[in-house]
C-alpha cells in the first residue's frame, strides 16, 4: 500500500446546512485527520458554486493550520490563472511565516466554471494557456530569481521553504515535469489513464532546484465501511450532485443518500448517476486494501490524496478512520513540525 496518505477536502455544502458550516466542518475534519495520522490536509478553490464553500483557499488553509499542530497544510489547489503570481507568492509567504515547515502550495490551471464567473474574475478560458508562464514567474518570486519587475520582491515569501505542487490535468503533467516539480494526478476511476500520465511525467521530468527526482501524488475517492453497500452509500450524494450538474449546469449541495435512492430519475439522470458511482475505491477493508495495492503497482505513487465527500459526516469520518487503520497511519505518522519548526532556505522538497 502507498505509505503516505493525505486528504483534500472541498468544503462541500450540504442540503439544510449553511456554507459557513461547511467551512467549519473542513476545519474539524482537519483536526481529526491529524489525530488519525494523515500526512497532509489540503483545501480547494471554487467560485460561485452552490455546492462548494471553499472560495478562498489560502484563507481557509490559515484557519486549518491554526487549528492543528503539525500536519502539513496546503491547497489543492490555488487556480493560478485566476490570480497574479506576486499576490499568490505573498499569501503563501504569510502562511509559511506563521506556520513554518508545514505549508504546501498546490497549483492548478483551471479558470472559472462558467462564462459569468470568468468575467467576474476578469479572466477567460485562454488564461489557462498562460499557466506555465505564470508558474515560472511565481517560482521566481519565491527564490528571488525573477527579473521582469526590477526592485520588486515578494515579501515575506522570498527565501522561505514553500513547497510547490502542480495539479496535473492534461498538459499539467508536462508542465510539472519541465519545472521539476511534484505532480498531483487523478482521478482513480480512470486508472489506466492516470498510469499513462504518471509514466509520461517520469519520462519527461527534469531535475531542478525544486526537486531532484519525480514525486507523484495520485488522488481519488476512497470509501471504507463494514459492508459493500454501506461504502457505496457514502458515494451516493456526490454521484447525484455530479449527475445533476451534467443535466442542469449547476453543482448543487449534497443531499442525504436515502433521499437520492428514493428519487425518480429520468433515463439520462439515471445513466449519469450510475456512471458516477463506478470506478471509485470503495468497500470492505479487505477490498479497499486489494484495490489500493493495485493502484500502487500501476502507478508506483509516492502518496495518495483522498478526495471523498458525502452528506453523512459521521460516515465520512468512519471511512477516514478505517482507511487510517488499514494503512497503519497512527504508527507510521512522523512527528509534526509545528509552529516551532526550523526554516530552511528555498527551494523546498516534497515532504
């Protein structure tokens, strides 16, 4: 099994619960993840999505880091085309200054979900094509090598050991490889494609001051329960939300599994819903162990980033607890660096 296991929580909203509650749920889950021995805890960036409360990942990461002691904290990710690289560098510089040795900077190349959101952000789909250029600028702000803006410095970020990661979708794998950065790739429903992306990344990887060797994090949904049916029901709310978005153009809050299972669906909705349930790693502990072993063999990944969301928070925590036990995370977890950690000069290596 992959030895390092981490969590990405998207602060999913739930029917009957407010968006502020979703953010508080994220912080609470981070505390639990630390106690269970997970390696890192990341948060995401979404704008104007009814089903997701996490619109400001660096702010939420600060709240998570302040509420935990030693677990690594970061973003999965900040969507770089939505922001100026200098501002991103400054924000992560503040995070690393406040929580030294604990901060990860996961970066993605997506722009807003709809035309209206992109216009509100002052961006369009073409901005995603500038990701590699923006990434180079951002790294230059961190290590002090950027020359496009003379006499301008990203304070307090310059010189701090902020660890960058690239979320790879499509061209992202090549960008990560050329930059010599760790890569995050998913999802595990398409494991053959993930394995191909990982192979390409490793073949094209160029050693850099940021990393001498490739580092691969594979991401996907994992649900552990006492029975196959209980594990499947953890997946139901997210599957319906995805099916709903495909037919109505809006990603809604999560609904209870029992409500969804009792719903009348159109043939198209049923097809999308059933399709969204297929391919995830879920089931009894024995089945999950076997599937994770298969993923490890196919990808030789250094780390697994679990992205599971569901309406039932107790079932979600039970699943994460079960996964931690399967992986022996409590015994294997390294001591946290905490606020008293010693700073190192950049570049930062994967931790």
